[in-house]
C-alpha cells in the first residue's frame, strides 16, 4: 500500500512554494494490525492450552476447565493448520496451491499430479482442510474483536488475503485484487 503526502511550505522572503512528496510503502493499517493481533491471540490460546497444567494439594493433575465452543473450534483449526503447514508449503512450491484474493487457497493442476494421483488427492484434501480452518479462524477474529460485527467477515478475508500474499514466497501463485493470477516476484 503506498501513501502520498504533499506538503506546501512558503517562506516570507520567498514567493516560491516547495513541494515535498513522501511515499510510505508496506505500512499496515490500524485495521490490519487489529486483525493480525486477534489472529496472534488465537495462536496464543493454542500455546497456553498446550503448556498449562495444575496440580492439586495431593499432587494429582487438575483437569483443565472446559473451553467455550468457539475457542475450542479455533484452537483445533489452528492445530490442524500448523500440522498441514509443511504440505501446504510443498504444494505451493510446485505451483499446485495459490493464495486467492479472498483469503483462501486455490488448487492448480500441475504435471507432477499426472504421474501421482495420490499427491493430487492429498493436495486437494489439505487445501480443503486449510480453507475450512481459515474460515473458522476468520470467524473467530470477528467474534473476539470488539471492533468487528457479524457482517465484517468479508473485510477480515480481504485483510488476511493481503497478509497471505505478503508472506507468500517468491514464485508462489497469488491472486491480485483484480482477479489476475501471478507468481510472486515475477510480474
């Protein structure tokens, strides 16, 4: 995102105007920072859940309190997403998966799958799981962030799409807001 600022200065002794143009590139908006903070909060829930345990006076483990349903779904989605990350990265690297402008993954047929239909099935399954997990996480962001309302899911998807494109590696497929597919770094 580029922001242009023009500033006109005039001096008493000088009748001429001086124009200063400042371009700020890759500045995250406050809204993007809110979404990213909420997403990291969900990840923090996963870490806390995995690292907290209590012991009673007799030395027995105390069961963890039950999680609210929304939080439980988000934690499970985050776990599965982390589990699938290496496969997603591998399939992105060969061009079988790309980041859409809507915040989800898209499948592409690649020559490697003609020789290995099981790999194609795995890629499709992993993509479906990841898209399901992302939807759950995006919905959770809306739920836990007081700045968002139920109808704001589309905003979250767009913001996450931009963040996913930003974090894509060179050569991976990304969809621009115009709908055009390009390989990152090869426009």
